[in-house]
C-alpha cells in the first residue's frame, strides 16, 4: 500500500468517530496536516493523474493523456515540467490564490519539476482577463515588493526551496521584432477576440489596446521558452493556457497539457469570487481566530467546495464526511469546525487551530441566549397550534416559504434549544417536525427534560427566536 493509502485508512477511521470531540478533531488535523508534506512519488501514473484531476475543472487534452505523459517522463528518468505563471499584482494574498498552489504542491511531491514564471514583463502589460477596463501596469519596484509578499504568505502551502524561478523578461525582453511578428502571423485574430471580456468591452463601445491583444501570446511564449509539459492556472486563464498549446506548436514542440483550477466563491455566499475588493476573503496573513471565525461564518453550502479547495482529503474521504451529513449522523456545525481547523492548521499549526476552536466555542457555542437582546418572540398561547414551518415563514420571516423551512430542517438546520442552569440542550427537528404544531413538538421536548428550562428558543440556521410559555 502507498503512503497515501495508509493515511487514507487512518483518516477514514477518524471521520467515522465523533467530530464534536476535541480529541478526535486534534488527531484528524494532525493526520491531514502531515499529509500536506507526504511524499506522493510511490503513486502510479494513473493514481497521480487522478489525484490531480480530482481538484481540477479541466484536464486537457485528458486525464488519460496526463497519465501517459507521467509514464513517458518516468521512462526517460525525469519528472514532468510543470509551469505556473504569476503576475505579482498585489501585496496581500488570500485563500483563493492558494488553490492552484495546493495542486502545484501535489505535483512537486509526486516528483515532478516545478517552474514559477514571474511575469515581470506581462505584469507591465496588464492582464485583461475578466476586466471591463485596462489594468494599470506595474513598475519594477511594485513587482519586487509584491513578489516578496506573495512568497512569504503562500509559503505554508508550498516548498519554495524545491522550485525554479524564472522571469519572463529573460526572453520577452530580448525577443526580436521579426520573431514576434512571425509568431503573431500564425495566430488568428479570431482566437484572441473570442474572449467574453473583450467582446463585452467592444459591444459597450470601449476600446482594446494592442498590448492587451498581445498579452495571451506573450504568456504563451513563456510555455514554449521553458518547454513546459503541463501548465496550471485558474479556469479564468483557460484561453491563455490554450494559446500556450498553439504557440508551442508554432515552436515545433508537443503542446503542453492544461490543468485549470476552480475560482473560489467568497465567504459572504453572494456568488461573487473571493476578492479583497469585495471584502469576502480570508487573508493568508490573518490571525488564527480571525481565520477560524471567517470560515465559521460561511453558508453551509460552501463547505464542500471549501473542503475540496483547501484540504488534502481524497474524494472518498469527502464523500464519507458529506454522506454523514446526509444521513443526519453528523451536524453541519461540527464539520464546519473541522474545515476551519484545517485552514488554521496549514497557516498556523494544529495548536493554534485547537486554540481557535476553543475560543470560538467559548464565545459562541456556549453563550447563553438569555444574554441576547431584542430577540423576536413567539407566544405559545397564541401560536402553539400553528405549524413550525408556517411560523418561520409568516410570523418570523426567517424563511421565504414553508418548503424552504422544510429544506432547512432536512439539512439539520432547525433546532429547539432549552436553556437550564446547567447550560443548553439542543434537539434537531426533523423535516416532519417542521410541519407539526409548535406546541405539540415543544410538549414532547419538555416532557423529556430533566428540569424546567429557564429559556426556550427556536433556532433556524443562524436566526433565533424566543418561545414564551
């Protein structure tokens, strides 16, 4: 069995245990944290390609061809030459920027050769991808400062001691005009103008500069100059990476394979991409408590893409954990705490993750609801005969419809909380309970209570209402 296979067995065993337990969570974080440094060189070519493809949006021309190229490189006594281009455009880096770096680390730990292309020439042109206007070009000083900040912040995800750095000014700064014209002559203008952002700008009456049209070709020349076997990048760079395949053919080389990575939605759940400008990001230099709290604030639906993006869990492990949510054997809050712990662990270590977990629990999970002011109220005398879903929709306005209330219950997001002098006892309400009268459901819970509660609360997701008896 491979080293990864041994680790998977241990993690699967932990995922079947009580994930509300600090002891279990610490053991899980220690195991998955160590996996980020695990040598993956003993995996077969097919296993390596599958592990890369499991986190990709596109593998071009196919995952099967990627496996074949890995096998061919092994037969030649080398690893694949994997390229990632970086235009150092900002000082602060967030978790969205870490997504391709995590997969690049997998390539590195599989024994492949990684080159980071520092786009000191292309950064001065300005990448137009996804923009409605031109991006201001950067100076040499801007680039040097931003690159230093990038390396420092991304370091927890990647071993920079085992990578080659190249600046594309090495070749783009020296390329002769006849050579550049010769390359451009073989690139159809239609291939450059098929980009959605270019079409949108032209239809809106905005212009395009020649530098923006040349940008994808300049990036493509990078791939040809270093003879890349594979290029890795965000899915928003897919057309640029495909241009790399075209230009490599012009150079007489075998076109590179492409691995495109997903763009990560921001923490606010609005659907917008994670970005500093929108304030929906988690900075890599943020304090442990801040990182933990921001992960805990995300909508439950983002747990799966976040687990896929930032953990080293396999697809089978993800299916096991998420399957436990579906059969109600694991509460979403417990899994979200594990996710938050995973993110803090890679940035600050297991001890910091467990301290942040304890701090979050002390601040929120054990907080007495009697301390919360101005809660909406339900009178049992007035509303006890009405169904809970109807109350959530028509009286409290917590859900837009009764069907939404039922979906919330199906996702384990509907709870009845009783507070006593000893703390809180929380009962998850099933989908069927959402259709029953409040008084009937509450009566069953009160009959099972050891002592009369000092507070009764109906909790729907993060929203809370007090029930007055």
